[in-house]
C-alpha cells in the first residue's frame, strides 16, 4: 500500500489561518513566541526543549479548549480538500498526517 503523508497547518489549511500564531496573538504574547522560536532556530534549545517551553507558557496562560475552539472556528481548509482526500483513499492510498500541530485542533477540523 502506498502512503501519502501531509503536514497540517498551512498545508491542509489555508496558509493565513495557521493556529500557532493565532494562539500567541490571542494570548497577547507574540514576543514570547518570537523569543522561543529564535532560540530554537539558533540552536540554543532543541525541539523537545522548545515544545516544553511552549507548554509551560500555555499552562501559565491557561490555554483551554474553549480558547482553541474560538480560534479554529473560522480556519479554512484548502479548497476541495475533502474531495481530494476521498479520491486518494478510493485509489488505495493510506493517508497520514505528520504535524507539529495540536492534535485537538487537527481532529476538530478534520472531524
């Protein structure tokens, strides 16, 4: 069986709808996002450490499912995505998502 692996945020969703930045904007903490990203990009922290730091910030700022639901309510999926995925599945492809996105967001949007 052939497998197709997709990223989620900005690949299956329209690019200007990325959830990560929406969260940081909603938290009024884009500066924290920028600092953490630059530390990762400059190899001051690794991917695991970056994720842990993000998690700490989200816990400190009480990120909840209610907040995520409000932020994803208007995220648009790529045009014809459902049709395309159904056609690929019908043609025998195994479809997977490999993403650094938030599982709750992915599952909510793909149903």
